C-alpha cells in the first residue's frame, strides 16, 4: 500500500506522532511519502519519499492526516477532488473525525491488510452571491457561518428554502451545518446532533432573541438561501466556510447552499459507532473543565 502523509507539523505532538507512524508503516512494509514543505522535518526518515501534491495524489492509495479536527478538515478538502480515502490520526484534543489516537498506532496493520470500513461524509456547496455574481464558492465538510463582525448588534437573518421564506431569525448569526458539522459549532449553539450516516442540512441560530427560535433540519435536496435584512440595524457581518476562509458580508448578499456532489471518505478501523465516539470525546472535554 502507498500512503500519503499530510501532517500538521505546527501541532505540538504532530512531528513525534508522524515519526512513530512511519516506524509502524515501515514495519508493515508499506510505502509512504510526504510533501516537500514537510520534508525538512520528517523527510529524512528512512524510506520516506518526497513528492509534490499532484504527484502525491496520483501515486498514493490512501491518505493519513495527523493533527486535530482543523488539520483534518483542511487535508480532507485538499484531497476530496482526488477521491482518496483518509485516515485521521489525532495529535490534538477532541478530533471527532479521528480514526486512531496516537497510542493506537499498531492498529495501522488493519489499514495495510484492508481491515477497515469507509464512512462517506456528505459535503455542502456554498456560494456567496453579490449583485448576481458568485464571488466565492466552497466545498464545506462542517459548516457555513454568517455571524457578526466587530459590532455587538443583532441581525435579522432570513432563511429561504426552495425560494420560499421559511424563517427569520433575530440573532447574532446563523450556522448551516452538515451532519459531520452538527457535533461542532452547531452543537455548541444548541443545535441537534445528527448521525453522519444520515444526509441532512441543519440551520441553527446563534444566540437568538427568542425563547422559541430553534434549529431546522432540511432535506439534502433542498436549496437554501440566506440573507440579512438590509434594513436591519447591523450590517457588520462576516461569512466563514469551515471556520477558515472569512469574507465580509455586504447588504443584499445572498448565501446559497446545496448538497455537494462530492463526499469526503474517512477510514474507520476501530469498531466504534458515531455515538460511542461522541460520548467519549465530550466526556473527555467535561473532565478537563
């Protein structure tokens, strides 16, 4: 098996974890390669090959990412166009999408032997439209967020489903999440947790000014459009895609969201279901508080 390594070496334990991964892969007679920008720190490992990204994706059978949830999201979006399955190895804290923890590296033998399952995760396509022109388009694994910038004022945010007004939230913002993203920011804002095996789109208000404002779960076939009332008091809003790319929102902008044709494929080695992982990770968070 040929494995592409995409570690986030800015994480404290990522370099040590990656070196240990290479040791186990070498023991199991697997080939492995990294990108040139990572080769200065891990490229001297015996047996390591160094390839640029396009060459690496054409060469590999699967991808191993090393880091936390953010690192894994960035890596997954880079490889989604190449249809490569990803094994996420946690060197951070929560990492809901991690297939292995850093103390479980002997289980890499299961990867080499093909003893694993593939979880296909739904993505959403998000377009930011300004004056009829698409100025940004992103594939999102977790969520799209429209939220206040520097101002502390609330906004009136309209949600349209298939061209019909569904709801108006007076709130600090809105989160549109995939099932994968439902256990992230959306959950913190009071949204429901959705099993990633179910395809759906979840809209959750951020700090709504109402006792009765709740999340809405839409069909993956629905087309959603989100806009802030241009007459509302707060125009200081920003749009973020998976918590990374941030763009200033202007009055009359429209955010259009549909289910993506693409899926992110995550490798699951351990025989754990989603809710076992969720409960274990969240229990660990509460224990640290």
